[in-house]
C-alpha cells in the first residue's frame, strides 16, 4: 500500500482528457478536497485535463467556494450528472445556467443506486421515482439546460405499470475519502459524519477497470483496523493521498459528536434567533408525533432540528438524514447531511432504499413555488437551477409531507411582538402561483396516493385537498384578506372559524411541545376540509 501513496498533485494527473469522474461527497463531507484543489490548479496552469464528465450524488461545496466550485472553469468539463447543485453556486452559475456544459439532474437516491448498478454491470436503475415530475422524459427528462440534449431517462412498462429507466454510465476515475488506511490499503471512516456511497463508487470504478483515488487523514499498521470498521477493502483502491489537515466538513476540522465518538450535551445547541425562518420551523415542529420517523430537508426545514433540541424532543422521535444518518439532531447549513449524536450511520444507498419503499412517517421539506393543485417547485426559480437532491424520493413516498417556506419572497420583513406577527414589508415575489415553473412534486399524484400535505409559512398554514389548497390557520396579528388572500395568485378555500396559529410560536423560549404532544395524532389534522372549507 505504501507504494500507492502519492501527492495530491500526482493524484490529479491520473485524470485525463475525456475521463468520466465520480466525485464523492456531500456538502463538505467525504470530499477529496486536496485532490480537487490540485486538479483546478493543474487546469489553470496547463489547460488539462479537458472535456471531463463529472458524476456526483448531491451538492458539493460551501455555496460560493470549495468543492465542485473548483471545477467551474470553461473547457474543464463537458457534462455533469448531479443530484443537486445548491451548494456549488459558482459551478451552477458559470457552467450550468450559462449552457457551458451539458447538465443533467437525477434524483439523489437514484444516483446512489446507479453506482451499485454500475458495479454489477447492470444496464441501469428501474424505479417509480421521478414519474410525473420534471425528471420524467415526458416533461424535461432531467435536462438542466439547453446544452443537454441526449435522452438519459426512458419510460418503461413492466407488469402493466410505468417506471423510469435511468441508464448507467461507465466511470473510469473515482475520488473518494476515508479517515484511516492501513498498510494493506483497507480504509475506515471513523471520523466521517457519513459514509455516503464510497464503497459502491469504489466497486463501480474498479470493476470498470478504472482508477480509484482515496484521500485519507492518517495511516495505520497492518491489522490494526477491526474488520467491521473497514468500509472499503484495500484491493479496490489504486491511489492514496494522505492529508493530515483533512477537515470533517467545510466548517469544522473535527467534531466528535458528528461521528458518534462523543455525545454532545443538548444544552450546547443554543436556540436560534426568533426570526421568520425560526417561526416557520417552530410551527412545523407541531406536526411531529411521538414515535415518528422523519426526514428534514435542506433550507428552512433544516431549522426544525434546532427546535427539537430546544423542546427536548429528540428521544420521542427518530430523525433521518438522506446521507445515511438515523437519530440525533440533524445539522444545518454546512453541517447539513450529518447529525449531532447519531444513533446509526449507514451507507446512503440503503437510506434511499428505506425512503423509496415508504419508510418515512413524515417528511419536512421546503418550497419555492406552490400552485393551485398543490404542485411544488423547489428546483428551478429565478436564475437558479438547483436540482432535486433527495426531494423527489422523499416526497413521492412519505406518508405525510410538511412543506415549509416564507409566504412571499425577496424583501419580506416582519415584526414579532407580544405573541403576534405583523408584515412590515411585503415580499415582492408571489410564491403561491397559478402554475409552477417546474414540477418537483406532483400534487395530483400525491392526492391519488392519499398523501397528507401541509404548507407552513410564517403567517398562515394551508393544507392540500382534492379540490386544491385550503387555508387552515392564520398567525395572530395577520389580516386574512390583505396579508394572505391578496398575496396568493389564485383563490384558495378557507376553513370557517379560521383558527389562530399557537401564540407560543411567536414568543421567545420553549413552547412545551413535548408536554403537549399527542401520542396518537398530529397536533393539526386536516379532516373533512372539502366539506368545511369555503371559497375565499
């Protein structure tokens, strides 16, 4: 194994013109960052390599820097197939939105499962995930821009039911990361917040006769790693890069509570400021029930974890993070994808097996646009084309979905005082619109599946029904006509005797959700909305 250790610069030279490279990681976790730094430097100095195809499971970066942002140079890439681009804004802006490369978006879990298909030399993945969304080739086929013209997804019929077939590419380079490599090249991941799909990626590229490059933090003597700690057998790895300064993510060098080495006291997770985002997260938390297994998506929904910590609810429910984490308090921002005090960390493909099979009781996700029939867009808005990440798998299969977001966008300002909310400045973007720009979640399909959908905002709560959206709650201090109905691009129904959102949501301090939590039912139930609602 010692003969396989090279510098990050030397590792970057294994990547040649036209290669297809799988870049492992999520956010700032699992990134072979030292190699990406040298790859960028090499291209800027020599204009080589060129015309790469990059495959990645989800967003990799720190919004405007690091990660795949280092590859955001014209000529370096030809094509990208990615699950999400939200954490690589420069990459999105310079290459995807500007049509400099062919850009495709597959659902995050589908990409995880494609790696396993590639390893087994299977033709691809057949799944119901993505049907009747923009991933469906009858809509956009996952094409992210005008430069993407090849059809990579097909509709197939098996046993009388429709599915999507995602073609498996062939990759000849892998960039993955671990913590410790022993003298036989076996790799453990004890300091990683997630294990992601590093094993599947290594198998896929190794079986294709390619080069697997693994960055690690340290070396260990042969036989010092317990076999059950080894995540990637040494025979699958061709090249090692040792980076003693390897960070756990782009925020911290090492937090032992993210990998289970030490349990963090919950009191160390301080409550966030009482602003619009936290108000929404606090109201959404009322949708939890004892024993619920749930997922927290990126954006405003990620803030629910801080509310759970403040309310001391973490032992009553089981959180999951699509990167492969069960239990604990999911992280926010650049910590997203990991969790403080996790109960279990599994490989990401297995988490998506759980999601795709309907394992979630409730999913908390965000929204950018909602239309009259409950279609949701989170993927394409303004000058952004973020892609779905795990949103499609999660929302198509969860039993209940709680969508969270501000009622309007761009410029919204509120005053919070005495348990009441007042709109100080209205946002200039209407988010409840007649027709969404892109269908990330199909509301009519959800109604057919009898999914319960709730839309939580800072000023009102709406619920999906077979006849469209219904306003079911309003914040104390908010005017129904001026602040709610006039800011919607269609006419929703309104529940008569419209109840107020709990005033505790708009006051500092613990709300006492744990004490009041109903053991059997959600706090808010959208029963008989069709019969009781009236047209606005």
